[in-house]
């Protein structure tokens, strides 16, 4: 048992993450770590290490006396609902880009000690207002862009391109199954985070190259889970249905998974243990649930009352996830994942009932990739361009309608949209309805439009 504890402690050590970052060319100003630690030791307000970001959160009114901890040590986290500021900025106390920490900017003589080149800052989360104060320098730009691509493979931008491309241009049968697995994996991963409630790697020594998901808990890495589940499912369901060399599929799945997993360590968002746990957790979920995917898809398509059951079940799961912990970005992500899954299932059901987008008959298998011609390439790009634009317009339009409507129904002031969206009464219906309509448009409305336009 002691050896297991030692192994867990070793894999969770933030110094290992910082070492990997330095090996990959991520550098910080001289004395950054020691100066930040000295401030933490000298502050009577800091009762726990700032494990979820190096910027203390100050009151919005500018009162420096009210330091709130971004993320406390797991042993200090109280029972559910009592950890007021242990998981993100529950009360929305951070605003602006300065984070209220003047001394975390570059030292005045840093430029004389070494050439920093172009300094960078992580992109800001517009919903939480979080912004990491530290600056960092990249010595290997190729690794930076490679791992940035890897981390994007688990973000919304990738999903809104990949799933539509698969359903509209490759195989709707395969796309539906990918989304079913994705919903299961991401929902279980997000809920597990809020049950375990482990903080992200401490900074310093870790450099936060990303801050967008910094208000979420760390264990397990849902990026690693999706980066394992999606390529594995893609390979397992496409091999034998499509003709391609086995080795190509294996190499693609391994490279995809490795790129996503290593990118989370490079970005400073997860420990080695988080990534390993996410990988193994995804494998476990696939082993248990993959045999049931065909049954679930058949139910979604053919059962008479499937839409009612799907909508009710996904909504109930969303309500449950909002009771797990205090607010963080994972609450909204979970609601939009469930909403998207429900919308896709309902759209697929309508297609089946109307006889639209039929799956290839078993006699037509295995499928052969068509020859790439200018006409085919043009249709593929046109479908993707028109479809994604319509999905984004659907998302924007639903957002404009659902947020004010939810505020009005539940009598919540909507002067501050950021504050309003952090309320369960607003965020759950807004995310669920918005992404539910996006999923429904993805599988029914937009393919029907393609059929009318002659782009099928």
C-alpha cells in the first residue's frame, strides 16, 4: 500500500509536469517561481496552496484584503456546498486581466538576463473572467503548435467540425455511434471530477499555458478520456465496415491519443496521474458500454417514444450534475454535452421515421472510399462550410433567446450576463436547449436542407 501511495504521489508531483514543460522549451522569467512562493509564505491570508492557478482572486471592488483561494488542497476541501471557493470563482469575483497581482509580472531586469523573444499569455475564459498573470516564453514553436493542436482535439471547435464532417460526408451510422460514446465518456468524466475534487497542478512550479478550463477539477483528464475514446471508437466501428489497412487505423488511433494526452501535461493543466487515469477510465468505459452502443442506437431510431425518454433522461442527468459541487465551467460543459446528445438522438429518430438518410444495407459492406475528384471535394467543403455556419447561427440565435427567457422565468437579473449564466436556473436550460437544437440541426434540419439544395 505504501508503494502505491508513493507511486501516486510521484505521478501527481507538479515538478514532473514543470520538468516536461522545460524539456519542451517552455520558460518563465528568472525568479518567477521563488518570488511567487515567497509572496505565498509572507501572506497571512493564503491558508492553502494556489493549486488551480497562480493568481489569487480579489474582490471585484478592488479590496486587496479579501484574498480568495483559487483551489485549496484536497484535504482542506469541505463537504459539498461548503467549499466556497475551492473550485473556480463561484461568486464571479475575478475580472480583468491583471488578477490583482502586481508582483507576478515580469521582473524589470528580466530582459537583461536573457532574450525572451515574444512573450505569450494564455487565452482568457470570457465566462469566468480568469486570466493567468504569468508570462512565458516558447523556445520550440513547433512543439507549442503541435500540442496546441492536440489540446484543441478535445475542445468545442474540434467537435463542431469533426462530428458534422463525419455525419454529412463520411458515414452517419458511424457518426451517431461516436456521439453516443462521446456523451457517455464526457458525462462520466465530468461527474467523476466533481466527486474526487482534486486540484490542478500547482503553479508555480507549473506554467499555465491554458486557463480556459482552469476552474474545473483535475482528476481525471476528460481531454485524455475523449482523446482515447473517440479514436478507439472510430477505429473499432469503422474497421470491417470500411476498407482500409489495419495498421493505418492503429497508428492513427495511437498518435491521436498520445498527442491529446501529452498536450495536457505540456499545457500545465494536468498531472501525469490525471492523464493516465483518464486514459484507463476511458478504456474501462469502452469495455463496459461499447457492446451496448448498437442497442442504444437502434432504440433511439426506432422506438416510438424514444425522443421523450431521451430528452427526459438527459435533462435529469444534467440536473444531477448541477448538484455535485459549486459552480465551475464543467457544469455548463456537462449540460451542453447532454443537450447535444439528446438533440442528435432526436434528429436521428425523425430521419428514421421519415425515411431520410438511410444507412447502407449490409450487402453493401464493406464500404469503399470514393475516388477524390474536384466535384466531390467541392461538395464536401461546401457542405461543411454551409452546415457549420448554420450550426453557429443556430447556437447564437438560441443563446440570444434562452438566456433572457430563463432570467425572466426565474426572475433573475440579467444585467450581468456572466453572473446570470452561473445560476443553475439559467445555465442548465440555456445550455441544454441551445446545444439540443444544435444537435437536432446537425442530424435532421441541415441534412434536409442539403437534400433540397442538391448537395446530398
